[in-house]
């Protein structure tokens, strides 16, 4: 019973140590790494009329870190990866909620 209890505590300590390391790395990353965010602005009225939207840009809904650009020719495709991509419809408040920890650090 003592050995079982000791093994359980050692396992718990190991799990907590791994969590501490992960959190430490997250803090270090927030303090020192460069983050790259992409915000695509909404089209201006004259751009909307001329371009009929933004068919050349695709924002994968399942991946908020990617932006796919296409040329007029369908075979040309550009994949971009960022820390976060904000599509045109995102508000200032939503963006600030995403980056507020970085701003405060």
C-alpha cells in the first residue's frame, strides 16, 4: 500500500512537472518570440464593385492560422501561415481579445 501510494505521488509529481515546463515555455514564448498576425481589411465600396468580393483569398474555417491566396489561374496557389489570421469581418474587440496578453506583456 505504501509503494502504491508512493508510485501515485511520483506519477502526479511527474505530471505536474511536465505542466510546469509547458507553462514556463509558454511564458518564455510570449515574452521573447516574435508573433506574426495577419488582418485582412474589408474591401472599400469601389473595390467591392470592381472585384466582386475576395475570391482570390480563402480563410480555412478549421485553421485560424492559415490564409490561402489564389491567382486568376486556378493552378497557382499560395499558402501562408501566421500565428493568427483575422478575416475582414472580425471586429477590433475580437482582435484585442486574442492579443491582449501579448499587449500586456
